[in-house]
């Protein structure tokens, strides 16, 4: 398998966005790929009071070793889709961590100490013809940066989830993933502060 | 094959694997994935799913199915489990096997929907009226949730006793890779006491009512003999690094995962931290706690409550070493940093400095 996670490495990811922006699915795709790749995984979603339009946050931990608490105290990576989530969760990123921003919905000012990648995911998704795939654009960007799994492994998961019923959506999701990947590959130096 | 499942879904599927074909529930966060999963799966396998009109109705439906000899389950979260207590007392009094899942949330009252362990007293000390016990199992991972739910049905049948799975919102909502190790149960043991229609045999009676003087005391003596047997044979626990430990943590479920992380961090130091994780909360693993308490400087109990299990730990220790407590309430989940700070607070001063390094370990 095309894994690039060295031994004794743990990746703690916090995903946050509006309910409805597909953060749950984004995390689940990474979690499933990690599981198939033989990694230990915990994925702790927010639940209950989250509604379309509110902020929803997800804690995803991938490791070669046993994972104890699934709650992240300090994140290695923060993937954020909207302004309120950014304000609320930016403090959880460790110094020098990876910050992946959906700049279609987040104003790029006053960033913390981080490796920052700016992805206009909502705009890219809209241009592809379906705003709902903005999460998959972000996923593509994340994969291009951290290279934890091959994009094909993610596409296999996606195909399995969509199945026959929503099979017609596979093509646009694949496009979205590729757009995210290519966007990062075309940037040579991230904006680091 | 491994699959990514929430604790709630794993509990539901494990019940089906164990041969449960009757599920009755009423929605409440954070256990809704369980009832949702059952509503999807039970019709697929020819089982019965009923979304009852209330939690009270659901537990009494369980009574009916259990009396008829079937494997039956209900689930809820704290406020809903409070409503079920009358039914649970009747199930215990009628010696009916069944499984009740409590995915605890913050209390008292309607509380909140965050993880909590504040229903410990209710689960292990009765909850309903009368001298009874439910067997209480506390999973600390999604895999263990599935394994314990499967075993719960066997334990319930073996002792004709209700079994409670005491989880919490974190275990219920958490997704982890898990697999079903055991084969689906096909041939369940015959229950000769069950109500299946008395044609051609002597009638069976299932009841918890003994109005003739002396009969109820006799029945209670029988129950107590049964509970003693359970205490002798069914205690389950896990120990981590307790050999030569200076301080031992006692924690179950979600709290135990946090404490296991503290144990891992302490491995690099000379000061050794161990962990006793009760898996059965009743019967409580008092023997091992007493044994270990004779060799350590002190014990620290960690719970997501204001201090409930710590009372049983103290009873087990019988004053052989100091027993300290750290707890979070109202939906708070302890972090390893907080537990370490508490350890530093309770150990002798000369060790505190060494321990402060613990907080630096990632």
C-alpha cells in the first residue's frame, strides 16, 4: 500500500466547518483509508445539536501505535471550511502545524504560527457544478500535502460509499479530488509564518 | 474483516450476532445510532423492532419477550435509563435475562449530551427498588463494546439476570476499526422456564410477586446465592503495568483510556504508574484492587463523576493505602495532563518533581 506514515508517527487532525459542508464524510474517507492501510484510527464526530449552518467539529487520529484518548488536545493538522469554525478552533493547532483553509469562506488575516495552504474549495466545487464536493477538493489538497495514502485508495472508498444509487456522483467527486491535488502540486512553497 | 463503526452501531450488530431478535427503544442522544441501526437491521433478518411510545414501554416489552424465552434488548441514555428502573427491578425480581445498554450523558435531570460516568451508582447499586443486582459491563473501545454485548446475552441467560452495558457518549459516538470475532448464534439454549404455552407440560410461572409470608424472604435468599456465584465466577478486569507500580490508577471506560495514556507516558520515568481497569463494575474486581493496594504508595481513582466508583475502591482497599480521587462532571472528559497534575498533587513531595516531567511527554 502506498503509505507514507513513518513508524512512531501520529497524525492528529481536526476537521471543522458548517454542518452540511461534508466534514463528516471527509474524515470518514481518511479514517477508512487509514484502517485499510492497517493503521490504528479513532474518529470522534460531534453529534446531537449540530445542524445545517452551525459549526461541526471532528477529531481524527491516525497512528501506528495504540491510540488512547480520541479527543485531540493539540492538532497536527487543522482543516477548516468556514469563518466561525476557524475562529473557534484555530487555537487548537500546534505551533508549526498544517493549516488548510477554505479561503472561499475564510478571510485570510491574523493567522497563527502554521504551515498554511489556501484552497478556494467552495469556488472550485461550484465551478465543477456542485458546491457539495468542496469537501473532496479539500481532501485532495490534504492528500497532496501529507501524502498519507494514494488518491486511488480514497477513490475506492468513495466508490464503495456512493454505490449504485449515487454512482452518477462519482465522476464529479473524482474531478474534485484531482482539482485539490493539482492545486497543491502547482504551489511550490506554502505560505509559512 | 475490519470495519469502521461507531460504538452504538457495534453494540447493535453484536446483539444481532448474539441472536437477539427483539429490540425495543425510544430515541435519545447520544445513543440514537443504536436504535437507528436496529430499525434498519431487524426487518432484514426477520427480527422485531419497535420504537416504543416511551422508555417505560420499551423496558416492559423487553420483559414480555424475555418471559417468552427470547433474547431481547433495549437501549437508552441516562434520563431514559432512569425511566426504565421500575422495569429493571421487575426483570431482576422475575429473573428474566435481557440486555440494557446505557450510553451515559451528563446529569442530573435532562443534563447535556456529553460523555459522563455519573450513572455508576444507579447501575451497580440497584437503581430500582429491592435487593437486586444487574451484571454491569463497561467497554472502553468500540471493539470491546461489540465483544461485551455479545457476552452479555450469554451471561444473562446463564444466570437468568438482566445485564447492563454501561458505556458513555464518547464510546457510543466514537468510530474505530472493529470486527466481529464470533460466529452468529443460531441454536440458542432451550429455556425450560419460559412461557411458551403449557400444552402437554406443567405450567411455568414468571413473576416477582410473593404475597405469602416467608416466600419472598426465601426467594431473596435464592437471589443472594445467585449473586454470590456471579461474584465468584464473573469478575473481569484488565491490569496495565501494576507490577512494581508506585501509584495505581483505577478507572473504567473512557476514563480508563485517558489513564492508559498516563501509564504509557510514565514508562520513561523511574516512578511507575499502573492501571486497574474494571470491566465488570458489578461484580466489582475488589480482590485484585485489595491485593495491589498492599504494594503501592497510593491509589488514584479517575472518573467522569463527582466520585462514585471511588467508594467501591475504598471498600476494596480497606484502608491499606490512601485512595485519592480525580473527577470531571457534567460532560467533562479528563485529559492525561489533568490526571498527571493530580498525581503530582497526591504523591510525596520528593517524587513530585520527577513526575512533573510526565506532563512534557507527548
